């Protein structure tokens, strides 16, 4: 489902003449940001690699980074995360990294031992969803969980317009979120594609009197 279709669904369900496209787009953007704070599913998993060359100054964190899954020198086990204060107490040696920390106030992960020149470092992480920048845009959720986006946006819209259906919209959002998280857990063990089907038809909602 493309962005314009999401927006049309939102406008149809809310059934208000004063819900503009610009407002609907804002509610969609707020919902995407909210989902990124709450959800971690396989389709959000990403990989970044960096090759150590010359002096090593840390693994630069990608701009779309949300949460670490693992970091390692390729061909070796994942590093264990430790507190920055504990990291500072470690000796300054080179070798295969076994520990890492995030350096405060910088956009870097530091590894210990310091990886040798030529080592390929691999970061697996949860990244931000692809931005819906145009009416024809799609992202990792628009095809598998469009109802999650729609009802999240409707919940924001209900706050904005002081709509009595807020509780219903938010409940639907939470139900879809729980279902998607559950499917993500199942997928991790059994494999398969994630998708959720709507529990409601959009016509189930009666227009405001």
C-alpha cells in the first residue's frame, strides 16, 4: 500500500472535511516515529561493515541506527557490550575484539582489543523505517502492517480533533502492534513472512453525526 492509499483510508475512517492531506501526512509521520520506538522486527534488521585502515578511531554508527543487535570482527564471535567507564579501564592492546561500548557524545562504538588494520567489522542493528517521502512511497511496514500505520495515525487524529473514538483507534493500534510482535517471535523460530490482516473493515465505523 502506497502513502496516498494510507492517507485515503485515514480520511475515510475519520470522515471529517477538515482533515487535510497535510494533517494526515503529519499523523502518518508521527505514527512511523512511534512505531520505531516500540517495534523491532526482522524487516528492520540491517547490516553495516567497516574495514579498519591505518589508525582506528571506532565504528561510526549509521545515521538510521535505532538499536544494536551485534557487533563483531567478521569470522569471530559477537562482542559483549560493557559500560564506558569499564571500557576505559581496559588495557590498550590490539587483537580480535571481544568487548564494545558506545562512546558518550560521539557517534562511535569502541571495540576492545583494538582491531588490527585490515579487519572487517560488522554491525547488525535495527534501523529506521524507510521514509514515506512521496505519495507513491512504500516502506517495510506499508505492505505487511498497513493497519498498524492507519490506526496509529487515527489515534493521533482523534487527539487533535478531540474525537470520542480515540480509545477504539488506540486499542486497534495496540492490538495490531501486539500481533506483529507475536508474529516476529514466531518467525524467529519458524521462518516465514510477516503480515497482519485487518480485524475490522473500514466500513465498520459509523461516520460522525
